[in-house]
C-alpha cells in the first residue's frame, strides 16, 4: 500500500502543480467550488409526467433490492460508498410495505418524499440505455465463430480500496500531504479550491476497486491487457468478434449454442484496464459508422490478424461465467447482485447513489421513468445525474437502448423517515 500511496502522490502532484511559481493576478478555478451535489426537497406534483408513467416495474425492482438490503444489519449504511441513504434500518418499514403493495403509485406517494438531485455545472447530465443481447455461439471454434468468451482466471483478485480508506483514512492522508507540498507555490485564492478538488477526486478514486493477479509468491500484479491475454485458456464458448465485444460493453448476454441450449453469459470480472471503445477507433479506420452493425460489417471484411489487432485497440477485458436462465422475464444480475428489471432498473455511480435508491428521471428526449439503482459501469461514473437505463433483452431492447441518449434531470425518492431534508454532499 505504501507503493500505491507514493504513486497516487506523484500522479496528484503532476496534476495539481502546473507551475513552479505562484500565478500572478486572479486565476479562474479549474473545478467549480461548492458541494459535489445537493438534494433539494420536492413534491410528486413537481415530477414531470409522474401521473403518466408506469411505476410497477420500479416496484418489482425495489422489492428485489429490498430482499438484498434487508439481509444486512440495521446499522449498516444503505449505500456503503454513496453520499446519502441513511442506514438499512431507515428502509425496513418501506421494504415491508412494498412486499404487500398492490398500487405502485400509491405506495411510492405514501412512503417517499422526492428530492431533486442538483449537480454542479462541471458534472455530466445524461441518460443513456443498455440491454442484454441475444447472441449465437458455438462450443468449439467454427468459421464465423472464432472469438472466445473467457472465464475469470483463478488468480484474479479484486482490491477494495474503499475498505482500506475506511480503515486508515488513506485518501485524507494523501490529500493533506499533497496540499502541504504544493501550498507554498499556490496563490491564496487557489489553495482552498485546489484542496477541495483534490479531496473530492481522491475520495471518489478510493471508492472504486482495482483488479490484479495474485502470484505464487503472494504478490498482486497488474492483469495483462486484452492483447496480452491467453485466448485459449478458460474458454466458455465462441462467437463473432463484434458480438463478443458488444457483450463485454453491455456486461452480459443470453447465448444460444448450436444444440439450441440457451444460457446466460454473465459478468464475472474484468482486467482493470481503462475502457477505450473500439467503435470510434474502427470508424476512423474505415468502418461505415461507429455503430455495432457498422463495426460488425467492417470486421467481417478483415483478415483474422486484422480482427485481432482491431480488438486489441481496447486494452480492457471482461471475463464471464455461464449461468442457467431461471426466469426468462428477468434480466442478468446487476452490480447489486439482484436480477435487473426491464425499464425498472438503472445503472448509476454508487459513489453518489446507493444501490436500492429509487430515482425518477426526466430526459429531454421524452423518457420519464421511476427506476431503481441496481447496477453500475465505467462509462457512467461521471456524476450524480448520469445514468444508464436497462431496457431488457433482445433486438427491440437494443433499438430502444441505442436511441436513448439525452440530457436529463434526476430526483431521488427518500423514505419519509429520512425526509424532507436539504442535503449538500461534499
């Protein structure tokens, strides 16, 4: 951990110390000051289209979240790394009421108070969509089905930095050390803003996990990039290269093998490298568009070596596990560990919203839904008003998810025992 702290310190110094001398005159802040976001009490009458949307999928999703949350101790934080949410005890009564609720709208109106999520000006406000593909696969490599799905390697470990930060206050220590080092070269009006920005960045960084390999001598080392992985080890099945990549982007899929058996290729782990989508990169190399179909058409015209080189443009890699499909109407498990509900689940940044949070979204393209936070993803870790709606399984869900990309407003519904309150999340 000392090596990590030293690395974090070096990186942060490089980011913060842009000059060896104090700037002359007023300097515009690089990051707006103020709280990361705020919760402002509202009413259901203020939710655009509240009486027109169907909240029943959200009620189904909320029941699934409650089943996971209420297994935990009352004193446990409802969201371990989230900025709000109270404790599990604060949600037990509404979870118990949800079990017997028949009228979804009446249930939410009786038990919750909406709070508008007010983000800072530098934070992204956008609502996109994702889905569960249905992919044709083969158990052995065949022409047209040559890209493997790989299982999680046995030596892959996940490092929970949030646990270390909670135990030792590492992010606070690093922030204090950095500010002591650079304060003498900062103008007075910059120092406070720099300290706030640094603390915020480090706290968010320590709320994420890192993946590594556990070596035979008990050391943790980086996982190889996509282009360095052994594509012959731990193969679960084969499909078209563009389908395998799309499943890695979406997180899971239903795969149908040549014998007609359909199973779920479920997310198991990742290699820890930053995602760098091949879609725009392949478009720049001659694909008709950066859509899935455009990339599929382009890859189909390339040699195996060219396909491999194109896939390796993205160093990130997602590993899978094969699971039976127990409920054809439910989606794959999200990051909360419960099945996703079509048009009832949303992926969020858990540093802002707890899993199990009830969110109402109003997108500028007309999508207005009540959703439950049950998943996350690297592309949506961009602020408290950034989300990804789960649209379901198959081609229709794909079309709807692909069309969803618009600025949006968010409200979070808090149990009445926690509301109303005005909250500033620093």
